[in-house]
């Protein structure tokens, strides 16, 4: 029993890391669906969405952290009127043994192209920065300068090239939320790529229809998507993760789940502020939240 307890915090920490990957790459990792007609963005400057993150290990479901996604119009980068930010903070047993603080910033052009992103990781005794600069060619190719450094050294400095849509860990949210969902058909599949360090990680998005999500007394009408991720952090490529998007004009992610080598990581919608439209996907209320 003692051995199991000693391993539990480290296993949960692995779940938290994956939770961050999940929230920043999965609820999100879908801007690749360029073949579908996009509509005006269902966003407003000042929007904020809060999430609770959990790590599930057998019958245990531990609170792993908190995350906040926000949209702002202030940006220091020329030609970048849209700025998306994801803030992550560990909590519970993870905070006690492995405190983590992450910030991801994405800067978009007026025509919704990702220009730059940065991910700042502070895991107590370790601090690093990942930067991605995106440059687009006339032939729709994309060149990404990937730079990772710590307080002591540069760890990665390389150029990634692709002719496929490529995004950072957070940057796909905007396009996913702008899609015309009436054009989606059951079983539709769309490939995409995420730039992470030295790698271009391949993934695939699959739409599987409408579902009801229940959590802490609330019920939500959602659109459900599987995401197949080809990365060693996940136990299997097919259906490595799932995302449930609120089925109303806001297109807010309501729930995210990712299978891990040990257990699973889950993210649940908690609150939102300054939305563009009422949260009409919520069809039953049992208390709490906004």
C-alpha cells in the first residue's frame, strides 16, 4: 500500500501535465478544418472561460488544477489584434508535491492567421519558455521557428516546415469555434498538425454527433468530437482524446477527456464571462456556475 501511495503523486503529476496538453491542444486542436465554411467568430474581447482539471486513476478522481482561457484585443505585436491566453495552475495534491504554473499566449492577425505563440512553464524548480514564430508562403506552406530556452541555456532552436495546416498548443480554438456546424456530417474526419519543440505531431479530428454532458448538477447539449493523436504521451492513437463543445452560438468547450498511460485527464467547464451570446446549451441547472 505504501508503495502505491508513493507513486500516486507522481502519477497524478503526469496527469496534470497531460491535462495542460489536453486543454491547450485538444479542446482546441481543430483549426485544421479549413474545408468547412467558417462564420464570424462567436467571440468578444474580454471573454473569459474557467475550467477545473482532474486526474482519474481507477476509482480515484483527484482535482489537478485550474485553467482560464481569455480573449483580449491588446497586443504588442504589430498586425495582431487578437490575443488568446491560457493560464494554468495546479491545485490539490499536485500543488502540494509538484506545483505548476503555465501561461500560453497566441497572437493572431486580422485575417485569423496565427503569427506567434509562447508557452512559459514554471514547475517549481524548473522554468522554460517555448516560442513559435509562424511565417506563411504564397504556396500555402508554413515555416515555424521553434525556440526553447531555460534560465541557463537554449534547448531547441530549429525550423519546422509543412504544407499542411500547423498550429501551436492553443491556437486552434478560434477556428474550431467559428465553424458552421450545420455543415458537419457524422463520421467526418480532418487531419491537422501541432508544432511542439522539434516535432510536428500529427492528429486527426472526427465528428460523432450530438451528446448530453452532465457535471455537478448541470446538463449541456454538446457536439462530440474524437481526436486521434499520434504521440507517445498517449496510450493509443485512435480516440486518444474527446472534446464536447457546447451546442449554442458560443461554441464553448464543455468537457475534455484524454487517455493517458496511467489513468485519464479531464477538464470541465466551470464559469464564463463576457460571452457574446447566452449559454443556451445548458438545458438543466442544479446549482452554481455562470
